[in-house]
C-alpha cells in the first residue's frame, strides 16, 4: 500500500489559501451567486497573492509550480465555500496550454493577466452531436 504525503511547502500553501478564502467564506460566495454578482474582490486578491498563476512560469508573473499546486488552491477555496471553477479553465487549462505551446508573444500578452487576475480566458469545446465530450468532436482546423 502506498502512502501520499504533501511537501511542507504544499501544506503551507494550503494553509495560506485557506486563511485568505476564510476572509470571504461561504456567505460571501452564496450572496454573490444569488444576486448575480461577481466574486471580483476574491479573484483579484487570489491573483495579488500569487495563487492564480501558481502553475505558470515565473518569468510571466507566475509561481513556477505545477498542476498539483493549483489543484491545492482550488481545493482550499472550495473548502471555505468559494468554489471558483473559473480557476480550472483560465489558469489551469488555458494558462498551462499557453505556457507550454504558445509563442513568446502570446505568453507575454496573456500569462501576466491570468496570474494577477486582471485577465481571464475561456475555451470552446462544443459542437452538434458532441456536446462537451471532447472525444466526440469531429471538427478540425
């Protein structure tokens, strides 16, 4: 049987994100969701503290960490009642793809904004007869 343990650094990351998210909490998030508001203050504070771009290379304003780090950030936000699912799309998916496969110009244009929270990204994955199941997409470019 294998055991899983996180590094001390990852544990400290979790504690810091948990404290930050705790300042907002479930009530903040629920109020925003019910009123149709945006969680801008929380999003920008997460960016200001370096958690949005934790998986993005340092030279573009990120933390230079990996997908496990951003997963920990997402988990701790959700544990405090603030499930910011846009983190899965903007920094985790789009940020990772641009970091790995983007041109230098694209990296300089998009990654700093993803890291500090002033820019967000989305992607389209749907088509008729496929929905969001990317394995069934037939469109090619």
